[in-house]
């Protein structure tokens, strides 16, 4: 399993909401398309906004906490026919139960319960590789060294 964090919520070019998960090093990005209500629930939590009345995921958190149930982790377990699947791992009295969930609901609850989010390796295979800034910094440093050391005589002028 790969630990992921929620990088943000955005809209795709057709104005469909997308939650973007990245690994700790931000070398992989996994976009998961979600419904508008779930996108709002995730975005509000990321922004630290508390609605005046509990939303569904807040209500679920309140119920779980009142019953001394914790969320150990959520896991995006599979992707089939362009649909992602997830589990919420609950713990009560030392017993763990995995509950089937949509990834959007699992993520919204994980954010409210400060639970880690994981992605199965087979799901991570669908992630988009990202280029890190340090790679870009290294390329820029190599370019600076090249520019500092290059001489006009290093280039031959061709007059064909």
C-alpha cells in the first residue's frame, strides 16, 4: 500500500469535480472523479471551513466518535471499468472491520477523522508520474553550468 495525501479538489475541462491524491514525495498523482456534494465536503474540510450544521460526513464522524469507533485508515483498493473502490477500516474495542465505500466518502471521512489514506499498488499503477521540483532544479543547475562555461568557439557556424 502507498500512503497518499489529498492535494486538492479541482474541476476537469468538462467541469466535473476531481480529487487529486499524491504520494508523500509527490512523484505520483491519482485523480479520482467524484460527485459535486462529495467534492464540496472534501474541499470544505481542506479549507478548514465548518458549516453551521453538520454535513453527512460530519454526522458520520460524530456518530463514530460517540460510539468510540476510530478510523484506522482508508484504502482505495481497486479500479474496475473506470470506477474506483475503497474501504474504511474501523476499530472498536481492538477489533477492526473493513467497510466497503466509495473513495469520495472514504476520503471525506478520513480527513475529518485524521486517518491516513492509502492506495493499493494495483491502483497506484493508474497514477500519473509527476516530475519533482528538485529534478527541475537539477536541470536548471546543469543549464546554468553549461551557459557559464560555453564559449562562442564551441559552436561551429555552418554556411551551406
